[in-house]
C-alpha cells in the first residue's frame, strides 16, 4: 500500500471514529467516550512517540483534569466529546488547582467529535494566561483532523500501526453489532437447550411448582430495573415515629434517618443510574441499621445501649419496649437491605440434595420468567461442559453457538454481554445448572474462580449457579467464600423455601403427570413431599397404575422396587448381567473404601453398556471424570447419584451376594465399616434387608455392635409391618424405660405416635401403655422431652407445642377425629394437663361432648390405668361433665 493510500485510510478511519462518537452521544450512549480513552492510548503513544502513556483513570478512579498521561514525556491529554470553551476552561482550571504541573509539562485537549472553529472566550484566555505551563489554543486543542495531520508526519510503518489499531477496533465493533442484530437467534439456541432437558425428563414443566420466596428473591436479582419499585415502596412506608416516641420517653436522643426521601429520588434512566441509586439507598439504610442495632436484639453488634447513670431509671422502665420496637425496626431495615443487596448481587447460588428440583427451578425461570420479561439469558447444562477441554469451557460452550460474538477471551465476551444489558436495561444472565456434573472437578474449581472473578468486573452480567450440597461443601465452597461473598446470594435448600401448600401442589402435579391413582396417608404424603428424588422414584415405579391406599412408604422398599424395574427394562439376556454389574460397582467400593467414585477399567462390554444406560437416566448412576479430564472408557469413573440409594445397594450386595457366597468377608467388612462415611446408611439398610430376608449372619453382625440400640432407634420407622415381631415390641418398651437423652426420647415417642395401624406389632398403643406407667413427675419429664425442640428445653415453650398439637386435634372434622383411633386419642389425653388453659379446657370439652361414642369412650377408659394424678383428675373431670349432662 502506498503512503498516499495509507494516509487516506488513516484519515477515513479517524473520521469514522469521530462520527460514531457523535451518533452515540446523540443517542445518550456516553460509554463510548470511556472506551475511546483506552483506544487512544496506543494511538497517541505512536503519534506522539510516548510509549509510556497510560489511562490515568485506570490508575486512580476519576483522575482530575486529564484522562491520559505519560510520566516520561510529561505529556497529558484530556479526552472529551464536549468541544465548548467552557469545557476547555474547566479542564485547564482543574489542571492548575490540582497542581498537575508538578507531573506534566504539557496538556492537550482531544475532542472526540470536532473542535470549534475558534475559541474567543475571555474566561478561557484568562485561564490560559495564568497557567504555570504553556498552552496554545490553536495548537493544543485537537480533533481527528489534527490527528490526521500529525499522522502525515509519521513513517509508513507507524501509519500502518495506527490503521491496524483502528481497523481492529472497528472489526470488533462490527462483530458486536452483528451479534446484537442476531441476539434473538443466539438466545433461541439457549432455549433449545431447555427442550433437551425436557426430552431427557430432567425438566418436567407440568410438575414444577415455584418456590414463592425464592421467586421473589430472583425478581430483584434478575430484573432490578422493574422490581426496584418494591424497594421504593418499602422505603416510603418506613417510619421511625413510634420508635423515636419511645426513645423520647426513655430520655434518649432520637434516631434520625429519612428513608422515605430515598424512595423519591429521580427514576433511574438506565442500569448504571439504577446501580448508583441502589448504592446510595443501601449506604443510607445500612447507616441507619447500625444506629438502631444498639437498641435491638438482632444485628451483628455486640454492644448494647448503656444509659447514663441518672437515666438508668427511665431505661429500666422503657428498656423492653424500646428494644422490642427497635428489633422490629431493625428487622424492617434488614428486609430492605436484603432486597437492595439482591438487586446488586452478581451470583445467585442454589444448592441442595440430588433430585430436589434445582434443574426444574432454573429451567422454569429461563423458559417462563426470563422469556416473559425479555431478559437476555444463556442456559448452560454444566454436564455439557464435559464436551470441551481446556481451561475456558464456559466460553467455549458459548462460542459453539453459531450466532455467538467473535471474542478472543472471557473479558471481551463479558464486555459484549455487559453492553447488551445496558442497551436493553436488563442484566445479561448466564444460568449454569449442576456444576457438580463437570467431570474434571478440580480443574473446573480453578476455572470457575477465574470466570467469577472476570464476571464480577462487569456490573450488569450476572450468573445463576446450581450445585448439589455435598459437591459444593467439598469442592466449591472455597470458590465462593470469602472472595465473592459480597456479590453472592445463596439459597441453601429449595425445599425449605417451599410453603406446605406448594409442596402439596407439587405432589399432586407429580401424581397427575405420571397418572397414578393412589390414596396416601398423611405420613406417606409427608414422606413424598419432602424428598423430590424419592417422589420421582415412586412415580416412575407406579406410572399409569391404580395402587389403592398406601398407609406407609419405606425407602428400602422403594429402592428395591426401582432397582427391579430398571433391571427388567434390559433384555432378558442382560438382566442377570445388569444386577451383577451393579454388584460389581458395590464390591469395588467396599474393597477400596472409596465411595464417591469408582473406575470402570475392569468392566467388560456388556457391563459398560448397562452402566451407560443407567448413567443416562441419572437416578441410580452418574458419570464422574478423573481429574486428568480424559474421557476414555478405560479410565472413566462413575458414582451413585443418590447417597442413600448407594448405601442401600451396598447393603443389598452384602445381604444377597456376599453373605451367601463369602460369609467370612461379611465379618471383615463389619469390622471396617465403623470408620467409613457410609457407616450409618449402610448399617440401616443391611439390618433392615437382613431382617426382611432372614439373613441371620448379617443380623448377628449388626446386633453385635456396641451402639446397636442407637442404630435400632434411629431406623425403627424403616421396619415394615411384615418384619415386626414381639421381640421388637419388647425392645421398644425397654428403650422407652431406659432412654435418657432428650432427642432420643423425642424421636422414639413421635415414631410410635405416628404408627396408627393397630394390627402392626409396633404402634401407638406401646406409647399409650408407657405413658400410663408414669407418675406426674416422670410424665411431665417425658412429655417435655417429646415436645422439646432439637435444641432442648427453652423456658416453657414446649407447652406451646403441646397446645398446638391439641389445637390441631380440635381443628379436625368429626370423622377425622374418629380416624385417629383409640390409642392415639388416649395419648392426647395424657398431654392435656400440660397444655395452655384454652386448649386444655377445649380438649376436655371435646371428650365430654363425644363421650357416648365408642372410640372416645374407650380412649377415656384407657386412662383408668394412668399412674399420673393429673391425668386421672382430667379423666374424672370429663366423666363428671358427662354425668351432669
């Protein structure tokens, strides 16, 4: 290219740059001015021959007067799109007032668009005259025409460098413009990934029931421009009037903080404006919360208000009211700051057990919520990252979309997404589901840390991440804490975020979707509502069936039925191989003492085929890749998806295979098992399976343990009716008499109370008989333990729980009360003396009113055996009321 062609090209590129700045500024898009500062650094370095020039704003935020500077050549440059005399004057005044002549001998003003033809301002002339350095209005105010002239003085090589710099920037800008034009197509590819999740039944829309609390949190996180108005509403309703009235009465200075005024700040024009607004609201709210915390029972502050000596009398009188009201104020401020922090957060982390609805939650968000609000989102099933190698799998996955922007690294990619977010006024969200499913976990931990570090540098790009609890605790916890703690919001268990109504709707949705006709007892409903993976297994087993009434559900029975069903899905020729393959996995884990994963290097072709099918369903088995990241079959690792099913299958192998074919190994195994992480789960199912299948050797091994009684107590509810014997009755009666630990009493008592099947050896009658043997002191101690929280006794709140139980009895209709049965109603009478007055009297009235009905009459009669004077008095009062009637 000739010199003339190079000069024409450079002038044309400089002109285009000035034109695009002018157009962007006219549209109110001023970020291009900031971008221009970085672009101009290498251009001025070439044109002015000062290779050490740098962006001063990268050294110090909002560096005064100038944007670029070189400490060697001592040249400084202000970059602006404002060509007015007042802007030039302001720049020079700031240069002088900040003493920048100590650092620079020359200041240039570069106008991004086009300089004025003349600068005749008297104020500007006066400022120039007073400068400690020389400044020429005609020489030192530049635009792209002046740059073109300076470029004309360069060598061909340097002119080419300038052209390459500008062409590279425009190429990137053009690629980004192309991406924006194809943004819908790009996002649609992500939507297709949701359809993949449906086809594999990882996402079943018809059984999704949203967690309302988490959905509310997500609103602030994902669409702050819309939902910040709820923050404004909370601020406008906030009042310190009542709190300050109490402070005045206690002779304490009032607390001031005008939060309602923060709600009337100008409406945000864009995301940067909103971010500044939220930051100001957060700072004011946090300051106020700190002042209130000394009068609150909450907060992180250890100090509490201490009155001056002469005011202690006032404080003694008003302290409780002040602290009570202050705690309410603090709680309100907490709710507001939580909402603001959510709006500002960068990372929304959802953790939980396997099969608890994390994928359904994220897929529903992307498909329904984000699509509705047109929030730009990329959905990434983390298992798909296994198809990419290297340290940039997230970027590589995104780049595999044919509509993806052309970027060299993660920062360029995030910068594009950040610009998209600012243009549409909504954050750009990456949703990465199931990071525990990335095979090279150790490598991905480092990769995720680098990715999050980059993401947190871009204000309007956010990420939603889901992970199984055990993987998060062991692999990823260190990634998020403490480095990203200020950017993070974590939901630790979606199930806990769901209301009881939502859990009930979810259960019904599952049964409807799988077309199951069943009558579930209340305990069976609770069992399924509180473990989604067990609900899924239950529905897979019974799909399309009518199974009648189900009074109890036992995990072991579910696991065994599911295993049987899965094995029968294989061709007959492979069914025995299928079970043997699962047993082979179990044997390998027990021999190695490693229960999180197992190598498949010793597996044959048919066994591999079976394992691959089970992995594909992701209920029994899941794939694990070794830390090297290689995916060859010879070194591939697998693990059981669900820890409790793993423990069941290990026990199944021991009871049905090892005990029959190598009993000596059973003894060795039981000697080693106490130090293994699977100890409790394995023991549970080994004992239950041995009882069901009369495997005496395993039963003896279990019962030989010193802590057998504790295991027996913990797993009593797993003993189904068909294996219960009179020996169990004797053992339970003995435990009731001997237990001293509150939590053990609590557990056993409630286990028996829930067993209403009077035909079963273990039922609530055993509890009623035990209560009858206790005198007043012993009965109160037992009931207190039964109704204590997991933290033990706290004042007399246990009596509130007794009252709550009786209130629930009173709330049942007549048939439901009769359905409880005689022993359960009798047990309720043993609780009556310890309830609050309202429930105590109402319960006695209930029994008196219905005393002619056989069930109620027999329940009262059972109390004839009571050793407790208070219970006998209660029974006499009920009978006496009957006589008066």
